[in-house]
C-alpha cells in the first residue's frame, strides 16, 4: 500500500516556502497555461490585421508584424514564450505520466529534468530569435 | 491505490479531451514554431507570404485545427484550474459560460482571419 501525504492546500499560495517540487510543477503548469491562452487571444488580435490587408491594404498586416519584430523587447518576449511553451509541453507529458500512475516515485526528478531541458532549448534558440534585424 | 494529484475528474470526458488536444498540440505547436521562426523568420513575414501558405488547403486546415485545439485546451484548462481553485455554484456557471463565449469568439475571429489570409470569401 502506498503512502499518503497530507501537504495541505496547494491553493493556499501563502505557504509557498513549504512547497515541494511537485507543487512547484503544478503552479508553473497553471502559470504557463494562463500565459499561453492569454497569448493566443493577443496573437489572433494582431493577426486580425489580415482582414483589412485582404480588403486591399496588405501593408496593414506586413507593417504590423514587421514593426513588432523590430522591437527588441518583443524578440525577448518571444524567447520567453518559447520557454513557456516548452516547459508546458514537457511538464504536460510528466503530468500525463503522473495521471496514469507511471513513475510516481520519480515525479520530482522529472520536474527538474523538464526545467533543465526547457533551459537548454531556450538558450539554444536565442540566436534564432535575436538574429535578423534587431541585433 | 496511489493518490491522484490531477485537477480533473477521474477519467471524465474533459480529462480525456485535454490529453487528446495536448498530444495534438505538441505536434501542431512544434510545426508552427519551426515554420514561422526557424524555417521562415517572423521578421520577414509579409501578407503575400502568409497568403501563399494559407492558400494551400492542407496548411489552411492544419492551422484551423491548431486554432480549435489550442482554444479548447486553453479554455478547458482555465475552467478546470478555476474549479480546482474552489469555485462552485453560480461562480462556476458564470466561469463556464463566460469562458465558453470567449472561446467561441476566439475561434470565430480566428477562422475569419484564416479566411482573410487565404483569400476565401462567401461572396
């Protein structure tokens, strides 16, 4: 019979100093999820410039996208977006395994692995995101 | 039996659909990122280039599938996070229908944008 832990409510964020690896994974998954859905709404809003573009003014779309891409802060935010998505994907796979009861005893190690792989992919993508136009 | 730490009802439809859409999104999001940041570069995007990609029916269908899948996964994820946070009764109903409406607006506008990009009109 497996052990049962009573860690108290994770929703009580004031207890953050007592949180374990799995609880941080849970919080980061929710946080990255909120960021990603928020971004999706913003992304569709920006891409909506394709509607006037299709009506005869293609520069509305092209200038908006290229104008945004010329802003360094936007490029840095794109790197953050990649990191957010990569962590959400990797931790999502980890969550599926937790849900299915696979490798539960290693769930803390898989969280650290997700963080390390996210960091590696993010660092490797920096030249691609910062190249061409701004740096 | 091990304790469950999932935010979802055990083996409910929402749980299953969240996993199915997650699996699809891994593929679709990776494709989208490679297509528009590594293969083509975002700073070189033009309306003509976007139209050329979106005129391909397979690419168009893939992007619409991406939109619907991402919207469902995000809206369903937020709803479950809020339920997990302890909302119930009227607040739960408001969240459910509010998010459903937001999701429908997102998908509706997204499809409108996709059609404009592809040059598809009803006229």
